[in-house]
């Protein structure tokens, strides 16, 4: 644990890629395989589950440090991070432990989840007495399920490849699915990652690394010069669903999300549809709810995912299908090095040849599918080929792209016909090279008001970066009416139901530069009205332009509206508070996006 905590501190303190890779290599070169297995899991994005409530940690820290709760709270407000606060207020450890990371996780941390509170407190107090400040900080992050570190999975792959003397692409392949919560890391899994022998694909339906697209930001006038002719590209619609790889091997089907989470049990329709396909098949595509003959809004898919039990009614109300757009493996052969156009031709033939068998399997295995089939329902789940659009010019395609929202899509995907299926998001300077581009429509946006703020995490733990935004309940009559509302907020007066007020509708924490965040942080500290634990309410003084990919009705939100992937586009220093947008503005965007 001490070695991993030192690695964590070194990674957190550095911003240089080479320094991070060197630190990782030094750790993996000497770590025991069992410890390295867990280190890879955490560093590559594995999410530790919370094993002890943070309230218990706070109370225990006060007891062990001999300080009052109010003093601990003041320290927490100054530091901005619970784990860091606890690590610093505790008295020095009598003796440092040399217990390895694997033993800490498997024999100490995981058993805490099922222990009684009194036993949890006793054990954790003893653990704190074995660790220095850095070790305690890391331990609390793991206990609380809030472990984050400033290193990408790509750097972990690179460090492992260099330590083991392997091709980084091979390590990337072997790492796929490694962080899925259903499979615990162990020494043998780690040794498989760095083995020189051909270990093949894992027997758990291991997927391939996802090929990711770059955002295409070149002006339309430059498309011909930089991309060449539209005929050189497969041009498909970009759907708003769950990116997934569907794997069929050894008579079994697995479904992996892009986040490398195994989600097979959530989509029995897709499992049934792929079951008749030959072993050695891997499809890449988008899982969507299929309603009224086409893909439905993402919020319906979210509701489906949130259900713990998939009843016949749920399957009927929100039936999912797979929009397939790539074939990565066919009858056991890896197709990723073949040109995009060749893979597409094989995919089209495969979908056609398996369609009837897939339909029969769906009817036999999924509740309600038989009724849908007999009634000729347009909601019948199926494997759909992603349509390819062809136009003579980029200008014609740009006109077609403007119909994206009414189609329920986000724009176009451009895939060079000669492109191989790569790994991750490759750096690509040449637009016409073998890569994928996402040519998305501009995001929806509103001008809104900052009303709450919370400190960030990691290197931003001492800066307020996580914001809550509001819009006006209606358009203010003038600046004076808006100022009256702000004055009432400053006096802590509750809003009157029928009066003008600011209504919270979204949270965002990305989009600004570090310098901009620091500037906003200063204003937040100067205009704080109240503190609610780590959250501050602030006097409404700042207007932001907030962009988002989608908008839908939501009874769970006070505004009645939820937005998808919100991010700050800019600070509207030029815009007075009373000119911020309203609930009616959101309603207009909802109508534009076809939300219900």
C-alpha cells in the first residue's frame, strides 16, 4: 500500500506525460503481480465501491484527532477534500505497515462492507495507525469509492508495454474488460496482460478496444481540399444511444459498453438477436430504443437502464435494437485490418443472412416479442444496418445534416473507406487519413445564471469548479425586477410560487480553462451567501452560456426539464443578469429537439 500511495502522490503531483509514464514503469517493474493487478485496475479506471459511509469516517476522524466537529468542518471547508482533511488531522502513525495493495483491498477493505459500524470504526482506526499521510489519503479514497488520479488508461497501457517489452496495441487489447466490476483483479490476470506468449482472447467474451472518432471542426469551405470527395467516405448518421460491442463466442453472447462495463443482462433483445449468429462474431454499434419505426430519444433508454427488473411491460414500452455499423470479427477471423468498405460489405451480408433466424430467436426468447410480430408492430426489435448517405458534394451533405434534430440524431459520422479499425482516439493531423470523424450539429444552448458551486476533485480540489445553473421562471419586466429577486435571495427570503424566480435546471463542471475557473472561484468566494457542507450558494452575478447535446422532460427536476451532457461554452460577461434565458426558452428548445 505504501508503494502504491507513493505512486499515486507522484502521479498527482506531475503534469508531464513522460514523468507519469516513468513513475508507472518504476512501480510495475518491482510490484508483486497481485499488487500490480489491483494497481492496473484502479489506474485504468476501475471504480471501487464505497464500503463505509463518509459520515462514519468524519466522526471517527474527530475522535482520533481529538477535535470538535465544527473545527473539522472548518478544516474541510479550507481544504476542500474529505480524504485530505482526515489524512492531515490524524495524529502520526506509530508504525508504518508494509502490507501489499492486494492484501489491503481483498482482506481489509472489501470485508468492511459487511461489518457492523462499531467493527468498521475499530478496524479503520487500526488501519490509520499503520499508514502515513499519503497512505491514509489513498485509503480513504478507496474506502469512500472516490478514487481518481490524473493518469489515462492510455498511459497505463504504454507503461505496461514498455516494462514488458510488448506492442502497446497488444496490451490495449488484453486490457479490454479488465476493469469490469464483475471480475476481480488477480495475479494470473496481470501476468496475462504482460505475457510474451500468445494468450489469445479471454474466455469471458473479451471485446476489442473501441475505435473513437475525432470532432470535425474544419470549415465547410475546406472540406474538399482536406477531405477529398464525399465518395471516399462512408457517411452515416450519428445516433444517440449506448455504444456497444456485441460478442458471440462459444455459444454465448456478451454485450460491452464503451466504458468496458458488461451490460449483457440489461438487453435481452440484443442477446436473442445475436444468438443465431456464428461463433467468432463481434459487432460494433449503437443500442437504441426502437419506437415508431426509428430510434427514440435517449431519455427513454435511460429510463429502461434504470429499471432493476425488466418486465414484459418494460420490454414492450421501451424495446431496444442494435444499429450495427461495423463488423470486427467474423467466424473467428479478426477483420480490423481490413478496409472500412470491405468490413461494411461483410456486415451487410451478415445482417441479411441472419435476419430471419434472429427474428425467430427474438420471438422465442423475449416476452412480448411474439405479440409484436403478429401485430406487425413497428417497434419490433431488430439488428438494423446504419444507413449510409450519399451526396455529390459536401455542401449537399451539410444541408442534409441540418435535418439531424428532427431525425433524432446528432449529425454525421465520416469513415474513410480505406480506414482500418484502430484503437482508441488516434492523433490525426491529416483529415483525409484513415480515421473516423464526427461531424456533429452545434449544441443546443441557453444563457443561464450561476447559483451554487462546489469544489472539484484532484488538482482542482481547492477550486470551485462544479456549478449549478438556473434560468428565470419568466422574462423579467426589466433590470429592476430582476434585481429585486436577487436582493431577496441575498436576504434569504424564500421565493414566492407565482413570483419571478430563478429555477435550477442543470449542473456542469467542464468547458472553462484553468485561468477562467480561478477567476470564477474568486467571485464565488466573494459572493457566497450560505454553505451547505461542500456546497456554497452564491449571489447571482454571473451569466454563462451552457451547451448541451439533448433536452427532455423530467419530473425528477424542479424545472421539469433535464439536459444531456451540459458543458460551459463561455462566460457571458457582456450579458446582464436580467437578460438570461427563461423556462420558456428551454421549452422552445425542447420543441425544436422533438422532446416530449
